[in-house]
C-alpha cells in the first residue's frame, strides 16, 4: 500500500524516533535540502579558511625574537604583532557578522580571503616595524570573517542531530591552526626566514579564494543563527611562553624544536575530534530517545565533564613544567591535555549555544567574541612578563642581581671625599692663581698594548652552545704609547715605545704615519725618565705652544715616576707649564684619558686585530701594530669623546660633584643607644664569649638575668657553656701543640750534640762491632790512629779553628788588610 503525501512528509521530518530540528521547508534552495556533497564542500572550504585565520594569528609566535632583533625593538613590543592581530580578530566580528546578514556569507568569505592574501603579501614586504604592525592588524581583521560566522553557517546547513560532528570539524580546524601553525612556521622560519611564513599564507589564502568561488554557496535562508566560542587564548599564551622558555637554557632548543612542541596540542585536538564529535551526537540522541523523542539542548552538557577536568589539568601541568624548568615531556603532555580539553569543551558549548539561541545569538553574542580576543591579546602580551615578574627579585623589591666587578682595594681606600675635594680645591686655586684658560688644560698618560691579544667579543652562535673560542694571534710583546689631550677637544701626536735597542727602517718606510709622531725604544717596551723628557721637549711643547690662549699651560698627570723627576719639573718651569699631580690610585676618577679615551682605544684596537685574524693574519708584528693603532686612534680620539672625558673628570666644566657622586662611600649607621630608663638585660643579646672581657661581660649579664629575666637565663647559660667549650678545646689543642714542639726541639738538640768523630773504614761492620768500637772517645781516636798506611789525618781533639791565611802573601796569621807587603 502506497504512503500518502502526509505520511511521507511526516517521515521526512523525523529521524530515529525524534523530530528534525529545524524543520526543513519544501524549497529546494533551503540549505537543509542541499545534497551532502554541497553541504560538506561549503563547510570544509570555510573551515579551511578558519584554519588559515588561526594560522595567521599564530604564525609569527616563534619568530618574535628574530623580529625583535631585526627591527631593534624589545621582545614585548615585537609581541604586539601577535597581540593586536588577536584583538582585531575579535573586533572584526563587529563588522563581518552584520555584513554577512546584509550581503550574505559567501561575499564576506571571498572578500575576507582576498584581504587576507593582500595583507600577508604586505607583511612579507614590510621594511619597518610600523608597516609590519599595520599589516598584522588588518590581517587580523580579515581573519575574523572565518570566526563568529562559521557556527552560524553550520546551523544553516545541518540539522541539530548532525551539528555535533560538524561543529567538531570547525573546532578541529580552529585548533589545528593554533597547533600545527607554529610547527610549520618554526621550520619555515628556521630554513627560509620568518617572512616566508607570510608568503606561505598568501599562497594558501589566494588558492582558497579560487577554490571558494566554485565550492562556497550562499547559506542565508531566514534562519540566521550564530553562537559563541570558548577562548583559544590559552593556546597563544602557551605558544608565547614556549617560544621564550624553550629557546633559552637549560633547554636551548632550536626554533624548529619549539614548533614540534605544538604537535602535542595537535594530537590532543585529533583525539577530541574523533572521540568528541560523534560521541556528543550519540549521547544527545540516546537521551532524546529516552525522553520520548523530545530533544533538549541540555542533553549535550553531560559530555562537558571529561574535557572540563582534563583541559585545566593540562594548562597547570604545562605551567609547572615550564616554570620549574622540568623535562620537556611533562610540558608536552600538558600541552596535549590542553589541546584535547579546549577543543572538546569549545565544541560542546558552541553546539549547545546554537541549539538554545538559534534566532538571536548572532546579534546578542557578538560582543563575546570581542571580549574573548581582547582577553587573549592581554594574556599573550603580558603572561610571559608576569611569569618573569613572579621571581624572588620581584617578590622582594629591595633585592636585585648584578654582576660584580673586580676592584683594587687601594683604589677603594683612596675614594675619600675629603681627599678628592681637597684636590679639586687645589686645582681651582691653581687655575685662578696663574690665570689659566680652559683651552690650556691638558692631560697626558701612558697606556700599554700586547701586540697580538684581543678583548672578548660578542659573536653569533647557536643557542645550544656555550661560550665560544675566538682565535687571536697571541703575540704578547709589549708596546707603550704616550698620549695627551686638550680640554678644547683635540689630541696631541703620540709617542710609540717599542721593545728593542735599535730602530727599524720598516717602521717608517712601510707605514704612512704623520711626521709629528715620536718613536722610542726601551729594554722592555716601557716608558723611562729619558723618554718622558724627550716627549715633553719634542711633542708636547712644540704641539701646544701654537694653541696657547694665555701665558701658562696646565698639565694634569698621575704619579708615575717618570713624571716626577727634577729634570721634568725644570723643563716645565722654563716653558710656563704648570703640572698638577692627581692623588694616588684615583686616575679612574680624575684622569680624562682613563675615563673616556683609553677604553675606547683598546676596544677599537682589538676589533682591528680580530678582523685581521678572521682573514688569516695570525701574526701581528710592529708594522701591523702601527697600522691597527692608527685606525683605532681615529675612533678613540674624537672631539666629542675628549670633551666628554674632561667633563666626566669634573675638570672642564669645573664640577667636583660629578666625581664625588661616583664615590663608593659606605656609610655605617651606629646602633641606637638604649634609653636611660631601659633595662639592659632586656636589650642584651646572648653571644658566645671569645675573650676574657667578653666572658666577664657575659657573666655580669647572666647575674642580672637571674633576678630580672629568668626566662632568658637558660639561653645565656648555653652561650656561656659554648664559650667555655671553645676555650677548653683551644687549650687542649694548644697544649698538644706545645708538647709536640718541645719534643721536636729536644730531638733537634740531641742531633746537635751527636759526636762528629769518624771511624776508620776497615770493612763492613756489624752493629755490635760498631758499638764496641764507639764505646768511648779513646777507642774511637785509637781506631783512627791504627788505620793502615797512616793516610788518615789525625783529628783535632780540641776542635780549634784553622788560623786565617792572607790572600796576598799566602802566609797564615794575618789578613789582607794587615799584610806587610801591602803596607810597603
């Protein structure tokens, strides 16, 4: 019997004992009446757009450090390209959702794909940080089109009982973009550079646009529904954290390895995709059947239990492992748990929202997407800085870590404010007394170089390596140079002192040196008194006389011995040169050359020598030194550097406070004395006595405690007992040491008293025979006299000293100064 029209319609609107929701119409243009291929082609194309949108928001997460270095911005500022992209991805829903209602979803998707393609091309070509940031902001706006509108699209295409696994396709694409995106971009960045991550996105989004022209159909059909989505900000936070934590010790991963960490989250999302989508639909269908065929949106909520537990546990596991620098396996496992929990949880909640608010969700809940991505932006921007701010240093603002520096104790002792102030007062009075112009103030000093040694340098190396070795010529021959500078900002010709005894023609013929340079040689390559005098007469006086503004010139020098000779002072006096010597061990504060010039000079010299080493020059001789020193000197003795050196020394302009403020003065605040009416026993702190005076003071305090404060008496007695134990132990140790010393002294005395008498060698002796022979002095002497042949000399029994012999006449009995021959 054939079914009538009413029965066929009734069957078409029911499935598995429950009514189809929403109820389809008879219109073939109704998306619910499309074929499965038409539905899934549209859904899968748009979901791939969703994958590209989340890929776009996370593609530069692993490249934040490289972008920071390339554009010379801080890592936090470089993170703006991710954070503001997320923010606009949320704000963009305010544009795309209403626009999709007006012109339809298909034009929105195609327009957004074109905009995303253009923005990624812009990102690839960006040459400034501002241009890069602008392209990322607009690309976030374009990516938002595949965010809030997709659940509404799925609600247009599928019945309620089909939405579970279709929503899972959407959330799987959403999660895959967050998880697989960093993995792919990490290897693209490592092999081709970070710009090619945007190049790949431009190609992918352009291809998707071409495919979407043929596969995406318009789904608007008077059933506009939308939904909410749970924040995926946790994924971005984890990726931002991983990119900073795992690139540094103790992990020291490469960029590609950090990308592999995202694979763990992708595995969790895959498990949620296969276990969550169909499971939600089956659970809802079973409960609908048990409810007499009436479907309720709440039937999907029991599935929340498992992901609601696993997701937060994964976030916590990842956070603990990364914060405590534990093994990467724990962090990866936590990331997988988070991927499973967020993907499954988001799918269940979105599906529930679509079922509950089909007609008004689009308008009412757009703001949720804005809030979601705003929170994601803030978390991504400040989470890592917040993690770093929770360390011990920030819990205790008064504590900080700093690198220590070696400091000569003699310099520290000379950092006396009174001594420095006295010197500045003397300097000022000298300038006023002789009417010295500021342009006539000079400073000169010596500095030394080891020909082939370079300073440590910063090099580019893999993050997994420690400190790297840098080859240097290694020639340690010493060279000294004398330099002088003027407060007006110019440097006088130098004096170069080589180690040697003669001059080499090659020094002057093979190098293009100014004629005013002075050369000298010494035994060790150091300066001497005579070289200092020659420098004064041949360099300083001729070079400065033509620039003198007044009558006198002031020469500031240190206390080196070659500067303080009478000849040096005499020549200076003859040429109206006033010398003023700095206090001992204070040149690091008062000498302009030491403050601002010599450090720059030696760094520049090291750079020149290092550059020669890189091209294969492994031996630096004196001619190489002259070439390198000439280049380094040009960099060091600039006018601005010289003027700043005198200013830092407080000489010109005259400002002693600039130096005094640098002094490492340690102020000791004395303890506050107790008030007259206070109880000394109450303020007294028990200490172990180490001297008799301390023991008497301790005993006196104990007596007071016995009557005034019995509660502290036990503590005081313990300290006194400890002091007594120390004293007794020290006494026992000292007594044993004294006993050992007395025994050693007695042994030494016995050694000195041993007889030095010799015995004749008549063959081997038994101990008993030797004892018999040494039984007495007479026997020993007799044994020696009986030696055969009479060749052995007779010992002197009185042990008298041999008389002195004259070294002139060789006659015993007198010395050379009393020799008769000498008097003649």
